[in-house]
């Protein structure tokens, strides 16, 4: 999985005491648990130098009852809202980079018995690969330019 997923999972794991599942969720899971399945990714052109990727992640919160699942999901949602919808970015080894993931949209709804779904949406602007060329250092003109005079 990529660094954004690990950053979000680490952020949520510090807020709720639960088992974390990143990627596939096993049939036999411990309760309470937070599941981070792969996000949905939609891309679009950004500008002449980059394109935009929009990520939609549905965090599944599993608890013993509906009210506990809702309360846990709402506490995670509030922890994202209060620092202006920013989640600190981490490297693969867990070191803070100083950058943030800016959450554009946050949605909370009940999923099933003892399950709440917290949907996060964020965008990344990614630069195109640029072709490199050798620069011209010297230009020598061997012919004279004809003038009308």
C-alpha cells in the first residue's frame, strides 16, 4: 500500500484502541477493529504540467454495537475536522515528513450491525514525466543574411 494509507491508518489507530487491517479484511476479525480497504482512485487532467488523482477511502469501523461503532467513527471524524481536515504524512517507516494530507470530503454512515463507514476523499496533484533534451550552448551562423539595402 502507499504512504497515504499508512498515514491515515496510523492517525486513526492512535485515536481508537482497535485492531488495524490494511488491505484485505479477514472473515474472522477481532472486535473492535478498523479496516482500510484499497481506495477508489479517479484521475483527471490538472493543468499543462500535471494531472490530478482523487482518492476515496472507506474506513470500516467494527464494534460490538451500532452506537459504539458510530461513536468511534465520529471521534475519528472529529479528530480530522479539528486540525482543519489535515492528517500528517508519514514515510513507510513511520517518520513524519512535515507534509499533510488535506481531506476534501468526510462522510459518516452506518454500514451494518456494529459497523460504521467513514468515507474520506482527498486529491493529489502529480507532475507529468518531462522529456529531457540537451540544451544548445553555441549557435554558429555560416551564411550572411540578405538585406534590401
